[in-house]
């Protein structure tokens, strides 16, 4: 078996790259091969996502802002891809900042004026 060092999904022999993360698979998950070293972290659930793209987008936003985060993937299908999104997990020390960043980003996008309401300066 092989594993994705990013999402930690398990794949059958013959698959070399994770189709969700585009990472090369490794023969076993160790602190040296994992992208997200969780050994010194206490991850807590932040938010459930309906699909992997949404979960990856939230984690990318957090990583750009120094928030320790990862995606705990949902069920794995017979072809090695998830059919459920998964949960975004954050280090409990970063939880308050994660909430602040998430709300600022997604609420700002929802309240931005429409193009016709904007004027050129």
C-alpha cells in the first residue's frame, strides 16, 4: 500500500500520485514523510466541508496566514478518491485566530459590492 503524505489517504499498489493533492505517495507515514507533522499539536475540529476543494481552500487560507491546519478526509471510495469533503482541523492554539481569519475572508467576500455599484476613481 502507499499513502499520501498530505491527506494521509491510503492507495493500492500501482498508484504513484494522490489525485486529490497531487503529492507523490510514500510507502509509509512517518514524521519525516508527512507534510503535516501533528506530533506536537492538539488539533481540534474547525469546520466540516461538503467537498475536498472547499476544505483545501480553507486550509490554504489558513496556511498563508500562519495557522497550523490540515484536512481530515471523509470516506475513501474504491478508486482512492474521497466522496465526502472532510473536516478542517486547526491547532487549538490557533483556533481564535482561525475563526477571525475565516470570518473576515468569507464575510468580506459575501458583502463586497457588485461591479455595477463600484465606481472608478
